[in-house]
C-alpha cells in the first residue's frame, strides 16, 4: 500500500472496524496504487463517508431524505397501512421512504413496526441508494436499477484517484443533463395502490418549460441542489469541483430531535419565501370594492404545492377592514382546525391542495385508500412566449367586499400536513398527540400584501 493511500485510509476510516484491502479497480483510469477499499457494509453506511465528504453528510443528515423513515407521521401512516391493508406489499411505502432497507429485504416480514427498528444506516434515502442508481426503469414507484458493483455514480466526469470506492460519471446524476430528473422522478411520482397518479412532481416537470432542451431547461438539481466551488473530497490534493447541496429543503420539517433541525427550519422558510409572487389590486365596484389577488408560481419547476398535495395545504388569509370593523374576513384558521373543514363556513376561502376520494367517491385521508384526487394548485410554466395564451402561470381570485375598506391585507399560509390527517392518526393510536401538535403553520412572508385607502384604487406588488 502506498503512503498516499495509507493517509487516505487513516484519515477517513480511523474509527471503523475491519477494512478490506484490495487493489483498486479504479474507474477513473488506470492507477496502480493500492487503496483500502470500503467493504459493502461500510459503503452502505453514511457514517463511512463523513471523513472525506463532511459537507455532503452534514447537509444530508438534516434533510428529509435522511428523515424519510424516521418521520413519525410517515411511521404512523405506514403502520396503519400495514394493519388496515395487509394485502398490500410490505414495501408499498418503504420502497421510497427506506429504499436501501427495502432492497435488502429487511422490511419484508409481517412486523408492521419493522421500519422503526432499522439501524440508523438503513434509514431513509441513503447515500448508497442514490449513488448506485445506474438506470431508471419507469417513472414512479422508485423504479430504478441499482448497480451491485460497489462503484459510486456522480456528476464528476473524471473522478480523482484515491477514493476508497469506485467512482464513475453518470448523466443520471448530472444536474446539467435534463435526463437527471428521471433519477429524482422515479420517487417523486407516486401512484396509489388503486392506480391514481397522486403525487406528480416529475410528471408536472415533464409537462413544463423546464423539461425542454434549450435555455429554459432546468433539471430538478438545478433548483434543488445549489452548486458551489470546493473540493468534492476532503482529501489532500483533491481538485476544486462544483459541489452540490444535499440539504434539499422543501416544506416538511423534522418533528422529533434530528441533526441540524434549526438549519432545516430556516432553509425551508427561505425556500418558501422564494416560490410565489403576489399582487393585490383594489378596484371600485357597484357594492363596494373588488379585491383582486393574483398568486404567480414564478419559481417552481412544477405545480405549487406539488408532491404530497393530499397532505399539503396552502391558503390565503384575507381581511378587508373599515377601521376596526371587518367587511370581509377569510382564511383565519385556528391551529386545530382543518383547512378544508373551514371552507364549509368560509365560502371565500382560497385553498391550494388536493382532496382524496375512494372508488365510490367517498372522501378518504390516506394514500392507499385513494382512487381519485381533485383540487387547485398554482400551475407551472409551459412556455416562455408571452404571446402564447398558456404563458400565464398564475391564478387570480376576486373577493367582493361590501363597502369601502380603509385597509386590506393578504397573507399566504402553508401546512405540510393538515390537522384532519394528523388527528385521525392520533385517534387510531398511531401518532402521539404532542408530536402531531408540532406540525407548524408557516407563512410565505414575501407573498404578504397590504393596501390602505390613502393609496387610492391601485395594485400593490411587483
Ligand atoms: C477516504 C476518502 C473517501 C471516503 C471515505 C469516501 N469517498 Fe467518495 N470520493 C473520494 C474521492 C477522493 C473522490 C473523487 C473526488 C474528485 O474527483 O474530486 C470521491 C468521489 C465520490 C463521488 C463522486 C463520483 C463521481 O464520479 O461523480 C461520490 C458520489 C462519492 N465519492 C460518494 C461517497 C460515499 C457515498 C461515501 C461513503 C459510503 C464515500 N464517497 C466515501 C474519497 C472518499
Ligand atoms: C429513493 C427515492 C427518492 C429519490 C431517488 C429522491 N427522493 Fe426526494 N424525497 C424522497 C422522499 C421519500 C421524501 C419525503 C421525505 C419526508 O418528507 O418524510 C423526499 C423529499 C424530498 C424533498 C423535500 C420535500 C419536502 O416537502 O420537504 C425534496 C426537495 C426532494 N426530495 C428532492 C429530490 C431531488 C431533487 C432528487 C433527485 C436528485 C430526489 N429528491 C431524489 C424520495 C426520493
Ligand atoms: C437523493 C439522492 C442523493 C442522496 C441521498 C445523496 N446524494 Fe450525493 N449526489 C446526488 C446527486 C444527484 C449528485 C450530483 C449532482 C451533480 O453533479 O449535478 C450528488 C453528488 C455527490 C458528490 C459529488 C460532489 C458533488 O457535490 O457533486 C458526493 C461526494 C456525494 N454526492 C456524496 C454523498 C453522500 C456522502 C451522501 C450521503 C450522506 C449522498 N451523497 C446522498 C444525489 C444524492
Ligand atoms: C425552476 C426551479 C425548479 C425545478 C426545475 C424543480 N423545482 Fe421543485 N421546487 C422549486 C421551488 C421554488 C419549490 C417551492 C419551495 C419549497 O417548497 O420550499 C419546489 C418544491 C419542491 C418540493 C416540495 C413540494 C411540496 O409542495 O411538498 C419537491 C418535493 C420538489 N420541489 C421536487 C422537485 C423535483 C423532483 C423536480 C424535478 C422533477 C423539481 N422539484 C424541479 C423549484 C424547482
Ligand atoms: C414512489 C415513492 C413513494 C412511495 C411509494 C410512497 N411515498 Fe410518501 N413520499 C414520497 C415523496 C417523494 C414525498 C415528498 C413529497 C413532497 O414533498 O411533496 C413523500 C411524502 C410523504 C409524506 C409527507 C411527509 C410529511 O410528514 O409531511 C408522508 C406522510 C408519506 N409520504 C407517507 C407515505 C405512505 C404512508 C406511503 C405508502 C402508503 C408512501 N408515502 C409511499 C415518495 C413516496
């Protein structure tokens, strides 16, 4: 073993147990150097990457990918699904939420709590799962093929020598290639067991402007994995590369103690602040004023909300006041009230998100029961041609206010998962009430708009 390889091995693996020493079958082009290669067990453990890829590990370990099978809401739903729909495959949910464990067959038995008993290294969407994908075999249901050669795939074209694992370039991992969206899309489209393509982030992206070759083309990773210039490995002499953020904030937050939860919270807030543009116009009408609110999905590469839209709730709180007297109030929803339930007594309520129904049209709450879904979401961009009628990716709602307000305000709120779903999981004993109460209502503060009478009949917003 060369001195250089020994340094690498000692640097990264000092605290690990038995090491396999083999001659590196390097994919990076002939090296005669002997490198202490990671064993298959070590390759499957994100902890063995920390010594050389500290920032990727730190970002990932606080991400929803790492949390995907810890998430108590997921655990509760998965347990309930196993109990109420025992004929469904054991990995109906875990093939995406704990794919490495599911692939290893660790979740195949009848124990509905198996996913809770997994070792840390098998939980969530692991490094090895993403980095061994070598083909996609479909567009949903985690339909990817995993290479078993122990070679890690990534976006670096000529990986440097000295890695304790094979390394090879893969277009499926390169965010400069539109085709890399298929890697994400394999999990980010979810079909219910009854055949409803319910979560459609990938399908939406495929229909969008961003999936078209040319200047407007943007793969998922262009928006969700920011690049920065730094060495990709913390090893002596590693070249400066474009390295990519593995934190991937969205909407969801860790509800139980989890690494860097405070970082995740502020990153989710920042991501939400950068998704919609809003405009509020106040115009005279025969009976008072018309308040016209426009929300533009200016920055998402798919609908907003997207994905788990049967859980996600986005809604508008609007208030038109004459002094302290309300002329029209909508969307003031207490923390313990479900958004769609509120709509029954709040006819003006503007909601984005889906409701699910079974084959008889009866409303249901859970993915495995759903046959159809319906709801309003902000549309995605399909063309950059302003003359094309499909150019608009905003929605507008007119609130008819009886009388002349002195002030009008609009706010946009977001819940990752609503209290009707959480409450039902608490009721069935699958979710602890104190955990359920931790799901926050967030506000997209950049979308808030306020109008006062002294401005006259104008529009406020960009
Ligand atoms: C002893 C140090 C070391 C350890 C431990 C290590 N790597 Fe690497 N890894 C490297 C080096 C060096 C490179 C090449 C970097 C470059 O070319 O800039 C690399 C490259 C990569 C690449 C990019 C491949 C490509 O072609 O784009 C991925 C992905 C990767 N490693 C994942 C992992 C994962 C996952 C683990 C843990 C199971 C791990 N590495 C453990 C040193 C290490
Ligand atoms: C093996 C399946 C799988 C693959 C591959 C995958 N994801 Fe995910 N992803 C998930 C799951 C499951 C969650 C949800 C975890 C949770 O909320 O509990 C998630 C969550 C996310 C979130 C956070 C969503 C939120 O609402 O908080 C983002 C953003 C994301 N993924 C983007 C990506 C991108 C970009 C890629 C491709 C580079 C990708 N994912 C590849 C399964 C996957
Ligand atoms: C959801 C899938 C996913 C997971 C999980 C994931 N990665 Fe990555 N990773 C990617 C993608 C995609 C790229 C390539 C981005 C590009 O080049 O456009 C990447 C790139 C890398 C690279 C090359 C340098 C860079 O930043 O481009 C390293 C090293 C790496 N990942 C290590 C890890 C480690 C270590 C873990 C676990 C702690 C991990 N990854 C988990 C998808 C993933
Ligand atoms: C043009 C930029 C862009 C592209 C391309 C893009 N996204 Fe997004 N995505 C966003 C923005 C902006 C948001 C909203 C911010 C947030 O949720 O915090 C978002 C939100 C999400 C969420 C959380 C959605 C929710 O409502 O729960 C997921 C998951 C996600 N994206 C996955 C993907 C995947 C997978 C792809 C590729 C198939 C993709 N995105 C392509 C910009 C983009
Ligand atoms: C094809 C992959 C896939 C399958 C199968 C799948 N999920 Fe997911 N799940 C995802 C992705 C991706 C997200 C993130 C979507 C988003 O951010 O909007 C997610 C998000 C979730 C969330 C939201 C997390 C939160 O706390 O807000 C829950 C809960 C969930 N899934 C439960 C389940 C259950 C239960 C099943 C099985 C009946 C299941 N999932 C099957 C990919 C999958």
